[in-house]
C-alpha cells in the first residue's frame, strides 16, 4: 500500500473506532484489486459495526476531515446477509443509505484488504453466481440503459468514463463469472469494438497518458451509442 494511503487509513480507523462499535474495517475496489492510484481512485471501505450508528452528525464531521474520495458504508452485523438492506454511507461529501451490492460482496471475498478486526469470510456471506448475475443485469437494464435515453449527461467526463468501463466489466462477469479491474476493462473495450478515440480519451484521463483531441459532442454521441448497443447485446446473450 502507498505510504500516504496507509497513513490516511490508519488515521481514519483511529477516529471511527472512538465513535462506532467497530467489528471490522475492510477495503474493496481498486485498492484490493491492485489498480489503485493515489489521488485519483476512490478508497472504498466497509465498516462492520455491532449496532446502528447513533450519531450520524459526528460521522459526517469525521468524514469532512478526509478526502471526498474516501467512502465508507457502515453495516450492522445482523444485516450482513441481507442484499437489499440499505446502510448508512459517507461518500462524495454526503451521508445517505445504500445497499452493499453483490459486486462489492464478491470483491470483498475475491481480493479483500482487511484493515481491522474480523476477516471477511468470518462475517460476510458469499454471494452466488446467480445473485451476482441478477444484480448486474438489473444495473445494466434499470440504470445504465435508461441513462442512454438522454444525451446531455454524456457530454460529461464522468458518464463517459464510468459508462464504458461498467459495460466492459459487466460483460466479462456475466460471460466468465469473474471480476476484472478498470485497467483490464480497456482491453475488453477493444474486443467489444468500442470507438478507439473514445477509449483513448478515457484512458488518458484515468492514467495520465497522452490522449486524442475529440470534441465533447462527438465523444458523447459515440460513447452513448456504443454503451446502448453493448448493453442490449450483453443482456440478450445472458438471457
């Protein structure tokens, strides 16, 4: 782990241990998969607690002292088996409730970073391939496909970046029952026939490599069209 990231997580652990009945603190996502980039990648954390958080305001204050890239969901131990339960989460400078998805659960079992307390297998039930597939299909159909109905959002970097990477990763998981990193997704995008200049644009933004000059409107049109077609094709194959 990078020294600055290690120090950041150590400080975060020390502060939340004073405020919540902490049983475990785990990291998942790019940090566990070996694709983490300090200052660019999110720090995705799961805190398992013995009982519900009683003072969300205090947690909000704690998270305010850390980069917005540090996200943490606080899960009561008794709710760990429930894939539909929504858990208090601090992310993007806000507090809200959201589930811990089947993808996150699979990541935690595949490549966990156990920062404190109990190990992942001791507390978190594994998800089946069927549960994983059901979540991904619903995410593609009920979220990403619907988002391709409009055009304006695809002028934004975040939608282009996440949209392309998400459909590539989803395609591999549905096809091969394995998770891939965001870096690996770029090779998959080439296999799927993604527009080369759009992929190069996303790669340049994520990894700091030289990228092509591509107008936002043109990029939006190409990305939106590819994502929409790929989702339809992926869902049809996995039906």
